[in-house]
C-alpha cells in the first residue's frame, strides 16, 4: 500500500487553514502534517516535516508566499517537496512570479474539494497543474507583453525539432495524453521528449518549462488569450 501524501497548509487566515484541513482530512491517501501562517514558518516546517506538497497562499504578512516558495525550491534538503500556490488569481499579480520561483502550479481558492485533492496528487506525481484555460489567462495577464516575437536561436538550438514541438504544446497546456493522441504515439514517448526538453532547458519541472518556453519565444501565443 502506497504511503499517504503529506501536505502542509500555509495561509495567514486561520479560517482558511481550518477549511482546507477539513476538506482534505476526509480524502483517502492524504494526510495533513502541519499548518503555517506565514512564509518563514512555512519554510521552517518544510525542513522539519518534509511534506510532499505545500499548499501556499501568496499574500501573507512578513515573508510572503512568493519568497517562501523560492526558499523552499532552492533548499537542497527538501528537493522532493512541491509547492502548489493557492490564489484568487484576479487579485494576485504574482502568479507568474510564483511559477518562475519554482511553484509546480496554482489553484483557485474556490476550487471544488475533489479538484483540490486531484491537484495535490497531480503535483506530488511531478506534473504541473496548468490547465489550458488557466494557461491562456496566465499568458494574457502576465506573459504576453514581454514575450519575444522571434525565438531565442541559442536556446532553440539546444532542442531537436520534435522537442521544440513538444515544448510548444506543453506551454499551450496540453497533457502528455493529449499530445500522444495528437501525434499518434505512446504517452511514454511524449514523456521522454518532455523530460529531455526539461533537461536541456534546465527546467526543474513542467511548470518552469512553460515559463521558459514563453520567456524564450519557443511557444506560440494563442489567438484567444481568454481576456
């Protein structure tokens, strides 16, 4: 039997922490190992408890979620811990910065309970939580103004043609299964292309691969950014 996923909840509002705990404690295979009300305490608890996933609020007094995310991701002693940012999105202009800092994805605070549990499992498995809809909104709000019109030739040269294609599709929000269906290949083949692309671009995970793709002009902007 697989070990339960260990989750740390970080939010400056006790009521939200209690609500998240209540939602997750009834889920099979998930255990809450602790709570923190600010980023400094969050980093401390991550080092003490080594959770699989941290549910991280962005806006907190003192050390905010963005700084805490960066500290956790850059801490070699807790390299297996993934950070899932909790956000209201429309109010949090730091979402893109959180992804750039190393967050594995983000989730809206009004997400349904079953989606919350699914998100934790997805992130713990090493995948990024970036749906096509959220990706389009992310691009529209934070990425589009600074996206280069021409791909960075030096960066693009590191990838094969197939790898450039897979980076573009990942950046558009497609899952491995969807890419495999489009290419008529196995998901294992797609995973290999994604893994090699991440290694060549020095991306920590799938979420950072999306960020790098847009930073270096390796992904096409969608025609309808969902504004």
